[in-house]
C-alpha cells in the first residue's frame, strides 16, 4: 500500500492539433471556464468542477523532440469521464446535437459515485468524452 490515497482526478492533459478549437469546445459546449493560461508553453487550463482539463498545443514548449501530432486512430487515453449535476438525458443530447455532436445512447454505467446514467461522444480532436450523472 502506498503512503497516500487517491482523492480525485486532478487534471487531464490533452495534446491538440487545433488548441483554440478544443478550448472553445470545452468552454462553449461543456461549460468549462478558462482558469489559467501559460502562453509560453502553449497551455490552457480549463476548470471542470473540482478538476482541470489542460489543452496543450502539441507543437508548443512542452512537446518532446520528435513529437508528432496526436493521431486519431491511435489514442493514448480511452476517454475522459466528467461527472455532472443536473444530468437530464434528453436535454443533454439536444444540446450536444445543436453543437454538431452525435452522442451515443444513454446507459447506466459504473463510476466513482456508483451506477448512474451516462453518454459518450467525441470532442473535435477525437478524444472520447463521457458525461455521467449522479446515481439515482
């Protein structure tokens, strides 16, 4: 056993080909707010509840030598799950569709708070996102 216990996901970092488009998606479609920007690093931190979603330009200062653009067919993150309050499936689906997003079916899935309704969709860079409501 480690000398600590995991409390929550602190942040997720997404490497982007089009950082401004991805920032706009998480801000305008999902309601995250820009918390902090580090332009010299090509890094923007968006507040997602108690966690952060960081968007970094894959060509920026944080890139390793030889880094390539994120490849859609080869993801290194399966999905990001965002726990949401006020999850009402029909209105969530309608909202996503208004933004050109084709969400999957709503199903009950297990997460950090137990079984609850959720749906999956892809962000503009091909990352899978899950919106998950609270358990019933």
